C-alpha cells in the first residue's frame, strides 16, 4: 500500500466515524428496527408544478447534514425516477422535504442532456457536507428498458444547479450510491446495472459492478475527479418490465470497513471487505452475508447506528436488519402488501428513525416519503 493510499484510508476512516456511521454503543443493545413502532407519512414526493410537474416513483433518499445554500439541515432530499406520464427512467426532479411540517419544495430539475432525450434519476443520491448534491441517472427514453442508456452522475451545487457530470468509463447504469465525506475528499461507492444486459436482450448477465470514485473538494471550486476503480464484479443484472432493470442496488459502508450491497437479482446481501483500500476487483458478486431468511428482492440499504445492515424488500414491503456476522435479527413491515413499493432509505438524524419512500400505486401514501419512528 502506498503512502498516499494509507493517508487516504486514515482520512476516510476518520470521516466514517464522524459523518457517516455511529459506532455501536450500549444504548443500541437491541435491534435498531425494534426501537420503533409507528409509520408516519410525511408528504407526497410528486412536484406540484414546474418543469418536472407530476414526476413520480420516488427512489433515492438523502438527509441534509448542514444548512448551506437552499439546503436546510435535517431536511430530506428525494429523487424521482418516473415522469408525469409514469414512464420509468425519465424522471428529472429532486424534491426537498421538511420532516417537521411535511412541507415539500422542488430543489432541482436535472436538465435533459442534448445527447439523450431523457434523464431518469435513480436511487443513487447523496448530499455532501459542502452542500454539493450528487445524483445518478439511468435514462430510458419512452420508459423502455431496451432503450436504457449508460447514464451519469450529476453534481449539483447547494442551489440545485449542475456544476459537473461524471460519465463514461466505469459508469454504466448507476443504480445506487453511498458516500464517505471527509470534507476535502469524498469517496463514492456506486452500483452499476447495465454492463451487457440490454445487449443480451434483457437476459441475466453476471456483470454488475461496484465502482469506487474519489473526488477532491476545494473552497470555491467544483469537485474534481481523482480516481475511479471497479472493486467488485459478477453481480447478476437483467431488464424487467416492472422495475426496468434489476441488479446490485443499495450500499452501505460498515464501521468494520466492509461495504455491503443489496443484490436484488441474487436475493441476498453481499459483502466487500476492505472497500476503501481494495486495489483489485472482488469477483463473484462479493461474499454472501445473508441470503433468503426474510429477504425478498432487497433494494435500498443503510447502516444502522448499531452497525447492523438495514435493507428493504422490493417484493413484500418489509425491512430486514442483519448483523455484521450475517444473522437476521429483526424484520419489520413498512408497507402492507407492499410489493414494488420500497426503494431508497436513510437513517434519521441521531438514529431517531428510518426514512423511506413508498411507491404505493394508490391512496394517500402513493409516491410519498415516510418515517418509521
């Protein structure tokens, strides 16, 4: 390991302790999910007006850690995957929700790129301490999986304006993302789900990847790309008429330095050891932490304050909590009969609950941000 790599590892591990996860403590002796009993709908996530009026199918969820620009500390950002005509892979809006009053406002509309007639914002959504917002896009013109494109990561400033786009190379269908933010350096982990499945007619191909991207931040300057590296390969991916595409989705970096991945196609949670310092790609879709045992198409993923892995099922509306040793420790129903309703999630500040989006097809909870508390 080079000196630069060692320095980056120390810097990033310090950021994990202070900004991304909370070390286990006696206060969290029982499973995280068992601390809560009530689900509350905060607001719809559908923009009521503007260029992205009617966008639906909420995917990504990210909590604002610091007030800067138009971002308010404690607010929750949500990205929309569908447009107002409910076409998948064409949503372009990010909304900002104030949890205390359930107030919704449009934070940003990602412009349609000239080369692609659609955007399609995915579950890949993070907010940095500096106020930059990074969101992934997997465009599917007309909502057709056969037309799905490689997409990009778009970086917006704290007022919702695009400042940089990361595309090409290892970015191919960015589906979800997590970040380790030290302030001047940011490490992104991104799952990619379009490495060959469209060309194969939508059949399952074991080519899904996890990419580690390092950015450098300096005051008054745009984030600068330092490096990118594929650190895991071999995840199953395929197109699907209901979900557009199925593949590796949610990510979370544990305090043990292990990156956990929700492997939707394999119905399991995978583990990638030494994710921050790994120099080669771990094959076979990583190591299996848990398969079956309450899992049902795991999608979004986050790390609880106790270090446990929290994932939500796309097949049945449940959240599953897994210990770092691979034992299922709790299951909680978030949406009854919730097949196809859950996607992104985020731990509420101070560990006081779990934010999640609900893509229910009808009723007052349709396309909403909700809180388990």
